[in-house]
C-alpha cells in the first residue's frame, strides 16, 4: 500500500497511512520507513525525510544500507545546496 501511494505521487497520503498504522498499534519495520524515506527524498522533501529518519532512530529501529542510500541520494541530488548536507 505504501509503495503504491508513493509510486503514484501521493507522498502525503503515504505518510498519513504510516501514521494510521502506528495509531492502530502496528509497528512499521525499516522497510516501511524506507519506502516513505525514498518517496520523500525523490520528491525533494529532504527536511521531512531527515525528520522521519530521526524518528526511526529514536524508536530504536535499525537503519539499513537502503536507508542511508535514500538519504545520501536526497542530499546530493535534492534541492540546491543539498550536496553540502551530505558532507555533514
């Protein structure tokens, strides 16, 4: 469901669906978060992606190689000046 929403450009709906899952007691795994992170980064929403990444870490969910690949790609190819963020 998350992947389908992201593929059709419904980033906001995908995030809301993730929140709905959480509110109903379902603990999304790193794959679910990666789907949203990738969607956010590809749509130039780097701040939102970094906020979600922080949330993932606070929840104790272990990021994987795909997590970091999404974020680095978003930092390097995102909004102007984003490449500097990757070096931080």
